[in-house]
C-alpha cells in the first residue's frame, strides 16, 4: 500500500498515523515498547502467537486473548493501517464482508443469538492497528449490564481457546468456500 502519508516501517506499511490516545487521554505510541513492531503485524507474520480463525490476503481474524465473552474475535487488515480514517475507501467493503463472515461463523459455532460489532478509533484503541471487535451475544447475557460493562472474561484454559478457535475456523472455511 502506498500513497500520500504512507511510510515503510519494520516490515509493514504505516499509513498516515495520527496521534492515538489511550483511555486516559494520553498519547499512544508504538515507539520504545514491545509494540515497536506492532503486535497485530507480528500476528500477520506469524511471529506472535494467536488463535487465528480466518486469514486471507485482506484480513486476519483471531480470538481476543482478553475476551469480553467466549469467542470474542478481532478482525484486522493484513496491511498495517492505524485508524479507520486511514483505511483506503476500496478496502472498507472487503474488510466488512470478512467481519460478516466471522460474525456468522461465531453465531453458528457458539450457538449465539447475535453479535456486537465495534471499532474503537483512536480513543480507547488499545493497539494502533485498525481492528474490528466481533463479540458473540446471547439473549440475557448482561454484557452491557451495570456490573459487566466491558468486563474481560479470560478463557479458562488453553484447551478452551483452541477448541473455540477450531470450531469457528471450520465454519469460516466452509462458508468462505461457498
């Protein structure tokens, strides 16, 4: 990906990086930390471990390691794009068609009643690489009750995350071939 504002950095293209802020309003920076290489770019390259449920030339989708609910999946462009504003217009449709594919697979694999889909852009964006949250929902799951708003619920074991990943991966593969 090239164009105005695009620069090459550590094995990925960084497009027009604007200042990102964390939840406390402090600037986020990838410099001087483990994030210097971008953890999502490392997942794309395979140098960072993740339970990948789908991957093609457009996106990589993997289970969030700190999920809001079981099956919480992140869908990120393969090319490094920091924010939604930086995503080229021609890539919006392909990104969200993959989000829909993953959503349908999660609903089927986990027998979910629906899904919550969200994108944090700059504010509350914990990783400076665009990603869409796809969170399976069940009726009366109280995900947005006063007691459980955005409360992370870790997987009970490595086996649980692997089993959920395999189930979603199988359904995505079948749906993507259809």
